[in-house]
C-alpha cells in the first residue's frame, strides 16, 4: 500500500515540474551562459594573477613580516597582557571573589532558604488561585490567537505561499543548474581560448624567433666569430706583442741593458760543514 501511495504521489509532484522545466530551462541556461562566460574568463585571469602574486610577492612579504614584526610583537604583547591583566585577575579571584562567593553561599543556605520556605508555606492558597486565573486567561488568549492568527496563517501558507514557493524553488533550481553548466562550459571555453592564445603566441613569436636564431643568427654569429672576431683578436695580440717588443727595444736603446740582480747570500752551510744523518 505504501509503494502504491508513493507511485501515485510521484507523478502528481513531478508532472507540473516537468512543464515548468521545459518552459524555463533552455532560455535560462543560454542567458546565464552568456552572462557567466566573461565572468569566468575574468575569474581565471584574476586567479592566475593572484597565484603569481601570492607565490612571488605576498608569501615572502608575509614570512618577513611574521618573523621580523608579528612574532616579536605578539610575544611582547602576550607578556604585557599576562603581567597587566592575567596576574591581577588571578589575584582578584583568589583573594576577593572566592571569599565573597563562600559568604554568599553561606547567606543563601543559612538565611535566604529558610525565609523562602516560610513565605512559600504562607502564600500557597493565594498562589493556587492566581495560577487558576492565569490558566484561564492563557486558554482564552490561545483561542483568540488561533482564530485571529493561526488559521489565516495556515490558509495563506497552504493556498498561496506553498504553490508560489514550489514555482520559485523550481526556477531557482533551474537557475542554479544553469549557473553550474554555464560555469563549467565557460571553463572549457576559457581553457580552449588559453590554448589558442598559447598556440598563436608560439606560432607568431616563439617559432619564428627560434627559426631566426637557428637559421640566421647562429650561422651569422659563427661567420662573424671566425672571420672577424678571431682574426681581430689574433691581430690585437700580435700588435700587443709588437708594441711590447718595441717598448723593450726603446728602453734598451735609451737606458742600456738592465742590471742583473745581485746574488743573495742565504747563509747556507758550506759543503764540508754540513751534517748528515750518519754524523
């Protein structure tokens, strides 16, 4: 019987939703996709920029601030708060609040409790009458509230708010599904656009630059190195050697041959005075 009731109940709830879905889903998804696509592209660009900033700017700055500023400031602030607040509060709790609490407990147990029991014993009949009157008044107020508030609210909920909420829920669910599909589709489009831009960049800039480097600049560099730079270096070295030789000849012609350095006496022992391991 339960399964039959469920099978009878499901078509009644799904049939109006199917009609609303057919009328809402396709235009909502198209419009939401057109709105979400630039947002997703901007989101991906901002995510890449934020990842770069976090990795290369914010993380080093945060580590520097934590090690050099925040950690020492936190330790100093904690020490100051402990000295100025925690220790006085501990002293206040031990020497003032604890004795005061014990005194209040003694006052409650020894004075207030007996007085309250005596007053309760004297006021029981009056309290019973007041409680009866309050019960009747509450019953009357509950009936009035039910007639004036509860029944109209139930009618409003059952006949107006529930159908409107069902239609609104279907619309919101379709909008949410459309947002999800549009976000995923925009992600695919963004990735495809990124691949296209990367391919165009490689074809327009990277590959021609690589071809020019390999085909033109490298052979030209080799030719310049072999025909210009290397002979120029050899000629410069030959000129340097010739200039050095000419300078030495000029110095020799003007000042004569340089005097050889005098032998330095190192005070080494003569061969006959040397000692060996044998003697």
